[in-house]
């Protein structure tokens, strides 16, 4: 134990002695959490909207006013023809064009039905889907108002049955995307910092030549590995603490569940990440190699973790691959515990899988580490 304590003490001194490393460990994660949580949004605002009004009636003007009153659309101008509107969309000046045909109001009154033509710039398919949803909501709201206003009550016409749904939003009542994204961004930062630091730590010893000196001493392999990785385990838990504090103070992220349960799971998860970093360092000779390999795996794990893209929307084969992605389980656990208040039995399946990953990853790392070349 004295040997392990000496190595741990030496590692902490080495970390805090390196003035360039301290901002990477403590300052950059804070900035990343604040910036990414505000930037990574599913909302689409300031949609550049234009229209072509061939009808020029009170009904068409009322519909246009509905779009002007919306906070999502920025109504720029009107066009005299669809051709000019299409040309403006081609040049990127507008995102959505509404075309109101001739006899729009007359068809509403006589035929009780009228057509509208919506053109959406779909280069960004996800944004186009959201924009189309916004347009449909406004049109449906306008349709409901028109149907009621044109109804002839003097002839005792039977009023149509209107079914109104009142949604109840659980876990995120205000539908604030930050409530959903902040826990995921926190997972991203804890994973990246601990993985990169642990992957480059032993490689740095190789580059400066101190690893060979350590290998010829009587220090056991297990003592050396525990001493080298334990400081980064402490740093990972510290990053989680800082992230949770910032999430509460800045973004008011709900924390319904047990923080002790979250810390328990995180302690196992960080062990798995540290084992992965050690495994990478065993097969690399420079920090550049270690960084490249670590970044290669992190990008794949993050993109297939459900952080930005729902796993249910992925192809079947990709959903099977995500079962071997440990970051996926951490993202699920953080959101389950903080937002839903899930208990131990709720997270037990992910906990067992993460524990198996940690045992397997650290076992491979220890087995592949050689004190002699």
C-alpha cells in the first residue's frame, strides 16, 4: 500500500505541476459544458419565410398574419410569382415559401376546402421536418378558426364535433431542450477527459524514458497500474461534481433521483474508461498515436450513444452494435436518474453491462501491459 500511495502522490504532484494541463482538466470542460449545452439544440428558430399571395383577400391576409405572429418565423417579404420565390430559395435567401392560390377565400366559403402550396428548403432534412411541422400547426390553427367563423348558426346547422387533446409532458414539462441535452453533454466531457488523460499518461512515461526505469524496479505491475490510474479516477469524479453543480446553477437541470446512485454507477463507468485508456497506451508509443486512436473510438461511441440521434431511429444492425457501446448506458443512466428519478432496480441492467465492460477492459489492459519489451 505504501508503494501505491507513493505512486499516487507522485502522479498528483506531476499533474498539478504541469501548468498547461490544469486548464485542460478544469477550465475547458466548464466552457464546453456551457457552450455545447446552448449550441446543441433541436429547435429551429428565425426561419426565413416568404409568401406569394395570388388571392389578396381578407382570408389570405389573416393567414399571413398568423405566420407573422409566430416566434419561429421571420417573415421577410412577399413575391409576385412563384418563379421569383423559387429563385430566392435557390440563392438561400428564404427557407419556406407559402403560395396562396387564386380564389382561396371563395373556395373556403363555397367548397369548404382550399389548397395551399408550401415549399421548404430540405437540404437539411431534420430542419425541414421541423419547419414543416411548424407550418402545419399554424395552418391547422387557422383552419379551425375559419371553420368556426364561416359556420351558419342561423340555420341551426349542427356544429361539428371538435376533439381537443391536452398533453401532459412528463420529466420535461417545459420541453426545454437543455434539460435533455445537459446530462448528455456532461457524459461526453467526463468520458473524453478521463479517456484522453489516461491514454496519454503512460505514453508520456514512454516518451521521456521514465517508464523503463520504473519497470526495472521491484514495483509490481498491479501497484503501478493502480497508482497511475487512481488520480484520473478522482479527476473524473471531480468533473462529474463540477458538471452537476453547473447544470443546476446555470441550466436549472432537474435532479430528481439519487445522486449517490449516480456516483456509484459513474465510479464503475470511469474504471471502464480508464481501462480503455490503459489498453490504448499499451499499444502506442507517442501521445499523438494515443490521441488519434482514443479520438477514433470516442467519435464512434458518441455518435452511436443516442446523445444526438435516437437509437430507435438507427438501422437494426446499428441498434445491435450500440449494445456494445458503454457510453450509451452512461447517457441512459444520467437521464434516467436526474430526469426520471429512477432507482437501483431501474438501472440494474445497464449497471451489470457496464460492470462487465469494466472487468473485461481492465483485464485486457493489465494482461497486455508488459514490464519488459
